[in-house]
C-alpha cells in the first residue's frame, strides 16, 4: 500500500476486521486480493502487522495535509519557490515526507496554464499529501476521458476553462507524483494561512476544480 | 536530479515514442506510441518497472523524462484548444530522436 501502482485495494473495505472473513459475497477482484493477502502472510513475505501499519499510514494522510502546503506556498513566496524547485525539502519543513520510491513534482496553475493530473495506467496519486485517491480518480471513465477530452471532463466538475488558457494534462505513468498548486482566489490576500488552507480542496490539487471563496466571505477586500 | 549521469536528451529535444508492442509489462500508454513531442523535464534514473513487475531488481536503472505533446498531435479529433498539451512520463528506452 505504498504509492505504487495498485489498481485494486478493496479487500479491506469488505472486511471489518483484519483477517476476518466477511459475510457478504465478494467480487472476483476482492476475493483475489484477499487470497493474495492470505498467501503473502502465510508464506511470511509480509506480516499482518506490517500490512496494517502500511494501511494505517496510508489512511493517516488526507487532503488537509496538502491544503496546508498550498496555503503556505500562497502566503510565503520563498516557500513556493522551494516547493516547485524541490518539493521534498519544502514539505519536510511542514513535517511531511514522501514514500521512498517516489518523487513529488508540484505544478503551478497560472493565468496562462491550468494543470490536471491523471494516471491512465492505474491510480498513481500523491498519497503522502492527499491520502488515498477518490474512487472517481481510479475509475476507467476518468482515466480514459481526461487525457483525450479534458475540457469536457473538468466542465463536469464545474470548471469552465477560458479558451485562451493552455490546459496541461499530466499522466503520472512512472515514479513521479504530481500535485497541482492552484491559483490563490482573488480577495484573499489578507487571509491567515489557516483560513487559506480551508479554501484548498482535494479536487483543486488534482486540477479538476479551482479553490473558491465561500459566499459569506466574498467581497472582503 | 541526484544522479550524476549525462542524459541522452536535453530539454526541448524533439522525440518520437517508439510504436512497438512488446510482450510483458510496460508503462507506455498505447495512445502515445508513435507520437512526437518534446522533452519537458529530465527526472534522473529510476528502477526499471519492466523488470520490477516480475520480481527482478530493476537494474540497470532507466532514465525517466517528462515528455510534452500537443494534444492535437495525439488525438486526431481533439475537441479542446490548439494550445492544450499532454505530458507523459516515459523511460529512455521508449524514446527516439526525431
């Protein structure tokens, strides 16, 4: 359960306790995963404890971690520079670390370029900063459509992109994970870092939406 | 960029992705095979997934590049804008100079 190419990790979703047999009928893929898990533990390739530790570590991250990184980048231009130049060093300043097998590249949205992330081969995702990917990110529909018709896909997420902007899709087919640095919403220059972090959604760090101000905060400056 | 190797390609070099279909695991999506783009980033060397998929050690490491393509050059009927691009991370053995 590292940030590697696993296209199916549903076994634990079906089983309320590690190692217990669920009552519900499992899908083919879910039973296959369960069988592989049992074989790996029976043959001492990996222990149940190691497995649980890995799953817990995976689940311990969520998009609020990524949001803190983005908010810091908005607030501190030198941090933003470091984040784009060497994300690993920058995020370590906030206490975050990457999975040892991967690298993280932060791509910045500007007035001229809007970035969107996908893994067409499976579901590679910056788990270290966002936690496990949403189901739609892993779906065949998103993965196959966002590379060839990205403007329609992001429109379905509610994002209508200006026709003059370059829409840049990143297919993370290898060891690099991508995180989008969205543009800071206008009217938020006086916000505290923690207030800014609340505006940063998971989807905006994937690039299928933009952070927006909640209605009651609009026209504040 | 910790690796102190000399990459075969430089930023902005025009390259074509090999249009081959070898048996076994590889991480080059079908839609990018045979397409022409340019080197957008040089990432250094990584363990070769075409070996690691079979429990091998992944050595020698493979140089990895981010290659950027004009969407219009990838999809015949691309519905978006002319300036839209697609970036795919690809290993050196899949790349040839144009």
